[in-house]
């Protein structure tokens, strides 16, 4: 449960060696098992770290759905895969050829459940999760539909952008759940980079970095006050790439409450209804 997202690579490699390709829809079968198997190989190498080997999602959204919001047809899917989605954590896979992208598309479509009863059912109750969100004061740092304070990222569509494992881990171990994109450093959340400074008088401030240039750094302290420092005067300037300003809720909420919150967060998709449509 507390598996770090970074461990996903090793996990992906292990599954890649053990999982046997499964036949999907009628269309998938007729396109040939070879293409599907190759699609899986490329998917595991290029996509699984963020979307999960089984497509259940993680740092990226789940792909084991009937309808993908941004990829209604295969042409759109191929375009997204090759160019990425600018301004988000979804990178382009320019190293894959057009033919390889089509194979990946075939594999991605095969991840959709073929029967309603196979679709993932969340254990938690979203309406209880919503109550917890209010009770725990999550909106002191997060906005949903414009309500709240944006000290942390906006969560209005977080359920469409992240998988359930990632959401759960964000609550249990926030520092380990920072999206890393394709680099070793967390990248989506550079806005919330945690820094600690100790000035010439020995005063210590820990907060989120707002801005930094060669000579100065601006930090928002836990009370929300913005402080500016002249870097050459600082005794200590430390950046914590694995830290979060958000506390862990592991010791504060029980398992049922965590699952309820996860179900609520997963329901924040910006979509009107569930995307399930029997096809
Ligand atoms: C570094 C992480 C990462 C990698 C690698 C990655 N993705 Fe994504 N992907 C994301 C994120 C994050 C989003 C959500 C972007 C947003 O809307 O904010 C996303 C979104 C998508 C979407 C849109 C989903 C929807 O509901 O419309 C598709 C489709 C997709 N990715 C497919 C792929 C495929 C196929 C690959 C491999 C070729 C891949 N991605 C590789 C992180 C990644
Ligand atoms: C003190 C401010 C603070 C509070 C309170 C807080 N968070 Fe956060 N949260 C953050 C910050 C900052 C991030 C950005 C990533 C990081 O630093 O962990 C974040 C990240 C997240 C993410 C990951 C978002 C993504 O796009 O991957 C989720 C989900 C989340 N918080 C949910 C919650 C919930 C639910 C609560 C209440 C139980 C809560 N947060 C309380 C500051 C806070």
C-alpha cells in the first residue's frame, strides 16, 4: 500500500516478464496477437510507470476505461502519445514510430473492461469522503470548484488526472507521492518545493519556495506570510525534494476514512456522469 511510485519501474519490469497477453475485444483480436503483444511491450516500457501495468493509473490517470476524455478515437490517442499533453505531466513518446504507437493504442484499448462487472469498484463512500474533506480542513490548502485556498494544488479534476493508488499514497505518505514526470526530480510540484533557510541571525524558516533567482529566494511560511532572503547572507539553504508541506493522514484517519476520502477524490473528475457505457 505504501509502495513508492518510484518503485513502479521494478514492479513494471517484473510484471512484464510474467504477464501473458490477454485477448481483448473482437476488434483487438482481429488485428493480430502479435501487434497486441508488441503494443504491450512498448506500453510497459513507456507508459506503465505512470499509468500502471494494468492501466489502473498512478501518477497518470487510469486508462482501463471505456472512454478516455482526451482520446475519444485512436487518432487522438496516437497524437496524445506522440506529442504528450502540453502543460501537464503527460510527456510525448517521440521515440516510438507511428506503427509502434498504433500497437500501443491497440493495447490501451484492450485494457477497457469488456463487462460492467469488471469495472473497478472503489471500496469507499464518496459522500462520507466529502464530509471528511470538510472536517479535516483540506480546503485550507486545496481548492475544489473554486472553493478553498490554493496553498497546494487545485483538486477540481484530480480524479481524472491521477490513479487511485497515487491518491491513497498522497494521503498516507505525501512526500513519496510527488509526481516525477520523466526526471528523477518531482516536476509537477516544483511550485511547492519545501525549502529551509537559516539567516545570519540564526532564524530558521521552513516553507514553500515561491520564487528564486541567483541572489534572492522568496518563501511562503506555514502562516502564509511571504518572506524574501538575500541568498549570499544565508547560513543554510536546503531544498527537500522528497518532502511535502502536507502532513500524512496515516496516523490520523483510519482505513475506512482513508478509503472514503480516496473515493471522494477519485470522483472529482470534472465529468458529469460516470464514463461507463456498455459497448
Ligand atoms: C511521466 C508520466 C507519464 C508517462 C510516462 C505517460 N503518461 Fe499519459 N498521462 C500522464 C498524466 C499526468 C496525464 C494527465 C494529464 C492531465 O490531464 O493533467 C496523462 C494523460 C494521458 C491520457 C489522457 C487520458 C484521458 O482520460 O483522456 C492518455 C490517453 C495517456 N496519458 C496515455 C499514455 C500512454 C499510452 C503513454 C505511453 C506511450 C503515456 N501516457 C505515458 C502521465 C504520463
Ligand atoms: C498544509 C497544506 C495542506 C493540507 C492541510 C492538505 N494538503 Fe494536500 N497537498 C498539499 C501540497 C503542498 C501538495 C502538493 C504535493 C506535496 O507537496 O505533497 C498536496 C497534494 C495533495 C494531493 C495530490 C494532488 C495531485 O495532483 O497529485 C492530494 C490528493 C491531496 N493533497 C489531498 C489532500 C486532502 C484530502 C487533504 C485533507 C485530508 C489535504 N490534501 C490536506 C498541501 C496540503
